[in-house]
C-alpha cells in the first residue's frame, strides 16, 4: 500500500473554545497541531477573553465575526459545542479535524504518543469499505488485507468522508451510564480502524472527529439543540443527531464512515449525576429518532451533500415534526444551514 | 447491562468441539488444558482405513466416511468428501447446545502481555452475552468488562438480541485467498485487536471456519458447509457459503453474529497454487453470489431456521442455478441436509423464541 502523504495545506483544525484559557490544551497538542492552520471559534456565550499561546497559525472568530458572516436572523445557534460548526463553515480546506478542548494526546500500548491528526487524515485519504465487512478490519492498513471470501469487485472501496476517533480514560458514555459506574475508565486500546457498514447507524461523538469538507461539509449540521443544552458533552445531543444525518448522506452517496483509531485522552470534567437532569431530554429524543433514521430514504435526484440535507430536512419536518417541536426547529436549521453553506462558499 | 467479572461458566456438558482432520491430532496436546474437559467430535476426512490417533485422555467420538455413509445412507451425498467442509456432519450429530469448531493447524495464541489465550472461554463469553445488530456501538461489545454503550446509543436497543455465532480471528498466517497469498507470501498477522463486535444487521461478512463457535439450538441447521472437494467444481468456499446463509437467517430471525476475539495461532499456510485451483470458480461466482445474498429476503412464515433454510435453498436454485448447474446440486443438497438434520435430531423444527424475533426494530 502506498504511503499516505499529508499536505499541511489541506487541513484545518477547528477548535471550539468553550473555556477561555486554551493554553494548556494547545500546548499539549503543539507538536501535532503546529504545522497546520487552526480555526478557533469562541463560544458566543463566553465572556472572558481567549488566551491563546504562541507558536500557532490561527484565525480566531468571535461573536462579532459570526454575526457578520451569518447575519442575526438565523435559526442556527452557534453557542456551546455548536460554535465549532462555524469553523467548519468558514474553512477553505479539504479536511477538517476537530477535537474537544478537554482532550490531550493519548499514548498507545507501546507508550508512543498518538498523532491523532495524522491518523484521521490517513483514515480520510484511504478508501472505506462499507458494502461488505472485512474481518481483519481496515484492509488498507500495513500488515492487513482483504480476507478470503471478500468480493474482488468491492476491493477498491469508496471515498471516506468521516473519521470517528475514540477516547481513553473518560469515554463518551452518557450521563446515566457514567453515573452508575463512576469509576469506570476506558483503558482498552483497540488497535483497529474499521468502516461502519452501509445502512448501519452509529452514535457519532463530536469529541474527536475529522471529515472531508468537500464531500460532506454541509451534512454536519448544528441542528438539534436541547432546550437545556449545557457546556458538558453529557448535556448535548447535537453531535449524535449530526452523525446520524451524515451517515444517511454517506450511505446514499456511497461514501464511507470509519470508526476506531485515533484515540485521544479525555480528561475529567463535570459530574455525571448533575448532568442527568439535563441529558434526560436527549435520551428521550433518541428513542424517537431511531425508527426515523432506519427508514428514511433519499431520492435519486439528491446527488450532493447539500441536496441530501435539504431532502432530509423535509423528511424530518414531515415525519418527526409532530413528535416534538424540537424536530421542527432542527428541520428549519438544516435547511437554513445549506443556504448559509452555499452563500459562504460562494463569497 | 455490562457484564460483571463473574467467572465464565465452563459449559463442559453443553458444548462439543468439532474437529475435521485428515492427518493427525497432535495439535490437541497444546490445547489440552483448555479442551480436556470437553467432548470432542472428530470428523475424519479422506481415506477411512487410515487410523487417526487421538491423544490420550480426551473424551471423543470419531466418524470416518464409512460412518457418515452408514448413518446417513443416501443422504450422505450432502456431506463433502476430501474437504474440511465434512465437519458439518459433526454439527449434525452433536447433542449439545453449543459447538466450537477449530482446524487442526490452529494452536494456542498469546495476547500482547504474553498470556496464553483461552479461545474457548472467550467464545463462550461471546455466545452468552447479547449482540447488538441494530445500532453500531463505537466502543465495540458493550457487555465486555470495561466497556459499555456510548452516549447516543438508544436505550431501547440496549438489551440486545441472543448471539448465535462467535467468529474468532487468527494471528500469524492470515486467512487470505490464493491471489493475495501469491502476492504477499510473507505477510503475517501480528496485530492483536482487542475487540469483539456485532456485525450489523444487513451486512454480510466472510465467515472463516477455522475458529468458530455457535449456538446449535439457535442456528445449527443453517451451518451447512456446502458441497466442496472431491467431485465438486469448487473448494475453500464451504465456510463462506455457510456464513452468507447464516447471516441472512440471523438477520431475519433477530439473532446476532459477533466477530473479533478470540485469536488462535494459525500455523500452516496452505499451498497458494493448490488453493487457486480450488477457489478459481468461486472468485468469479462470488461476484454474483454476494448480490444474491445481499438482496435475499425471507417471508414472514419462515419462523424457524429450517424453514428459512429451505426457502433460501429455493431461491438459490432459482436465482443462482442459472450461473452454473452446481448451484442446482447445492440447492438440492441444502434440502437433503435439512432432512438429514431433522431425522438425526428427531426434532420438531427448532423455533427461535418469540423474544428473539421481536427484539429491536425490523
């Protein structure tokens, strides 16, 4: 397998700043981040000035820039974790990598520091294989291949549009689960990347992801916002909703979604029990959305990510709108997002 | 609910180990500490006059071709000769709930810490805990110690469904097809991936019979390894064929298939030129076979494994029969297999529980 070459100019690293002091986070990642361009988006609700260390090439966006670009009349809220989507919107690069600010580089079982950015880009630049499961996982990794019985016509794979990484230490468990097992930490380093098969749904965690902006950019929609959404991952479902949408789009456009490496080390923050009250709303909503995502079909005429999102928004409005008004808002946000994407893109 | 650290039950009276062999069973010495408590069913392929020595101390029954012919009579035609596919005869005559099958060139592997892997114990863990085919869990098997369902995983799907099949992997010689073996003769699988996962509903996979366990009561009749070897135009597709059939049926009946741990150490690389001759037709045929299985649907009346399998055999005859007359023969053999299975097992149809077929969205 040929070596994957990572071109610095192809990558933007988007950082959603929910806390003002980014210095410890950015310094931890310096050796990995510093060769790339950074887009830092400040949570509009954050009052303090951002503290950003030296040695990075970064553009910082605050509320005033956000308002200038998107205007004030929009159903899209860029507050909290959703501020990162603004970074996705204004990026001009092919690949976007996004890691939560409570994560630092992890080490593999041999003690080597994991270059999460490089692994994400490798995932995105090598084909995905969604139509048939390879039991040795990613066949394009060194030392692996397609196994006996894997149809030859499916071995060239498809473009990978989304790369979902994982977390050591504090895994992305929901609040009830973490509250039940307060001392559980993820110490298992699973040395695999695999393609999530077509038609299989998955919970995409926004904590450690990367995507091909040219292929699916508009499909990462900041649409489903909980009424009580907070500043801890336990208090959001925006990434879960977004991930379900992206998977439908990818399945429809024959693009791949990979999951597995890279790992990041996620630090402690907040209290699961405190978050229980807020997250319950999200947990309930998930039950409503599963049957919808299992059955939603996009028309043949939808041939781009934009088309797909518009069609999905219609379906969401029609089928989920009556279940909860939150979904009506989500549908509006999705349609609005595509318009925004097109206008920013052509500017 | 994630599993606790309770010891794994041995299931020594509920599990049979089925081993096809044509050479010898020396490999069993290495497995002794792990296998000695279990009953073995040895299916001797090839020349029935050869005496296969079983190491001392193992409790076993052994069947050679003469035994197979005697027991099945004319129905013995469905059991392959000169191919490890004959192992499925062992599944048929077993009286246990669980089967573990392993090849005679597979040895005990070590994990990255240097500990010997008790493959059987891991398979049992896999089979005794639920599968999650309706939604992919990014932390893999949520029932393993130290894992769980991630945020966003719907609570209504966390009970899972019964696990019918546990597909293990191999360190050292990987299970590559002949073309890949020819291109990469020295590649060895050295990557220990510490995960078990459920293969999602609607997704097919290449099932390897080297290190495989299953719940015979849930899926046994569908584990027919087809017509291979002597007198057949194809070889090395026995487990593949069974894998496509069982996956379609498991998806239909709401049962789960897991893959990943445990690893065994695969020591012998078969001759790639010999393999190429065996696989040759399969490489072309699978291009049509796969879309067939991907599109296969079973009617609502197929409420048992046998009914599913018979219906599948009709579709095989109808849709694949046009590719080659082999598939007509195979479809007939599939029916013969079910007839033989039911006769031997004296059973009413193996019905899955209502719970299994109702769990999760369809």
